[in-house]
């Protein structure tokens, strides 16, 4: 499984056009590379010995740059087109087409200086950017724009553009060729988590199914003193406070974890969705929440109730933001405040989303809701705690089988410190125009589950889903 939070690398394409001052390509290339490297972004660019100033203008230049990008296809996450002068639109478009890369593209143009508008220093990148974008549209190459039409690389708005584009690149890399394990059947009571495997496959997302019967067959063959079981048991005990949990329950969790780990390794899975109730509790005797929490905390997102589309949203944001995602219910109103609500699950939330100390810090306990049906002794393994206050991004993805498309909604808000005393994993959210969002969710037939991530990554995630994957997106403002 790839580490999606490692260094992102851009292919840098410096545009040039002979009618315009070429020396600006030399200084512009150096300036852009410096900014990228300063921000921890790797660069693959033509050397200055390959073409004039390492820029792309002619047919031959385009072939050279395309070949370079092909040779580095395994490391290039996105392409940055920068225009220090007007730039040759055909050379840019041909390079992208001939490279064969299906990665996000950011189009950038330098500012002109009104004090340096002579033939020797005038860029005309303002105009050239339109021509490049026109050609990319003709070539059917999707692209991302900067906030400002022209901007110098050292400006704060461009640094934000870069940050958003990195998120976009990470989401696309994470979702294309994503493999999710569906463990167990969808709970009968949850029609809401129905989805289309075929629509996901069109976006490069594959589902590997496994029956609970087969998984527990593997579990039953694992001996108590197995080294892998001992290691998993220590991992569980080091992960979260579990003082009140019977040893027999912890042992069952460890065996379950060993079996799931092997399944994921053998089938090269990145994430999972698991049938968490009630067969597991009735016939095996624990809830899988802790093991799911541990996987999500390692950015290998795991959704409950076999909510595959919840896993997709969790994984996209976890890889984009580098922090664990949680799957929660939009669960309750918060008093009379129309812009606040309670989010809740019972819970498998990753421990890093909880408050770290004091009241609300995560502990392992029994699942109170299921215990009412199967008994407390068969419901140990849930993670109870309060989600800590933070800015957050929320995302829900759904397949619309009638329309033959994937839909999503996305937005940002705040996890607050508002007082709340309850069980499970819980928190209070504040979202501007929350009632409008809730109306949209209901009228559009979205599920009650939503993925949340304690980062502000909405712009970059939204660009990835809508522009590069072609999903229908509602961006809540």
C-alpha cells in the first residue's frame, strides 16, 4: 500500500514562444523550481541543456518533454504548466497528450510589471494563458486554474493554489486503482448503503468481497499462542485504554485482526467496509470497532455497516489531508441552533480524532446499543470518546444507479467544544447554512452517513472529484 502522504512530485512544463522575451523563461523556471522545492514538492523538468532554457516551444521540444514525463510516469503526481511569457499553446497541449499521463494539470501564468512593458520585458502571459486553456479544452485535457489569472510564484495566493493542487493530486492518485475490501453482507436494515460496483469500477475503484463465514473459518484455525496474535494483542493494548475488557474478548479481537490483516495483504487492499452487526456479536462475541479504528488511524480507512461509499470518502480525505477520517451519522439537532448538530457513531472512530486527555479521551468499552440485543459480554470492543474541536471537511459519495453516475456533496465547518454528555463516539459540529445542507441531503436522497476529516481540504478534494473524476458534486457554501 502506497504512502500517499509522502513527497508529491510535479512534472514542470515551462512554456515559451519565440516572439516574446525568452530570457523570462530562464528566470521564471528558476523561480518556480525554487518555490516548489521550498514547499517540499519534487520536480521533474527538462534540463536547460535539452532545450532553450529548459522550456517548451517547438514540436521537438514537446517530444522531449513528453518523453521525460513518460520516463518518470511512476513518480509524477501532477503537471504544472507555467507561462513566464505568452507560451506556445500547441507545444503545451502536445506535450500533455504525448506524455500519456492522466494526472491533474495546473496552469499558471506570471504577472507583467506595468513598469517593464517594453518589447524586451513584456510577458503577455495574461493573454497566453487563455490560448493554452483553449487548446487544452480542444485536446480534452482537464486542467485546474489558479485563484488569480496571473500571479507570481512567491505570492500567498499561489502558495494556497499549490496546497490545494497537492490535495487534488493526492486524491486522484488515491482513488485511481483503489481496492476496497467488503467484509460480510450489507446489514438487512441498511438499504441506505446500497451502491453500484460497476460505477465505481468506471472510476478505477475495485471491490473485493469476502463472506464473514470464510473470515471466521480462518480465525478458528488460528491458535491462541500464535506469534502474530500475540503481536496484535500488544498492538491493541498499546492503542487505547482497555482495562475493563475481558481477556477472552481481547483475544478474539486479536485473532480477527490477524485474519483481516492477512486478507488485506494477500488481496492488496487499501481500505475496508465491514459488516459490524449483529452476526459478528451473536456468533463470534465481539464488535470489530477497535480493529477498524486502528486501520483508519493508519489511513487505511474502514467503514462500518459495509458502507463502501463511506469508505471511498474516508479514504480520499485521509490520503489528501494526511490525517485519519471518521465515518459518522448526521445524528441529532443541537438544541435550537439551526447551524449546529450532533455527529455520532457507536463507534469505530480513529483515536487521533478524539480529545487526548481528560473527559472524552478514547477508551475501549462495550457497545451499548448492540448490548441490548446480544448482551454486554458479546459487545466489547467499541471506542468511546469525544471528537476534539477543529476545523473539518465533510464528504459524502454515493452512486446514482438510475442516472448512471457518481454523486457527492462536500463542505467545511467546525467541530466545537459545545457541552454534550452521551455515549459512543460523538461531537458537535457548526456548519454555515446547515439547514440548507440538510434539505439538500434529504431531497437528493443521500445517506445519513458522512465522512469527516479534521483538515480544511475542500477546495482540492472538490476539484479532484468533479474535474478529474467527472463526479457530480455539490459544494456547500
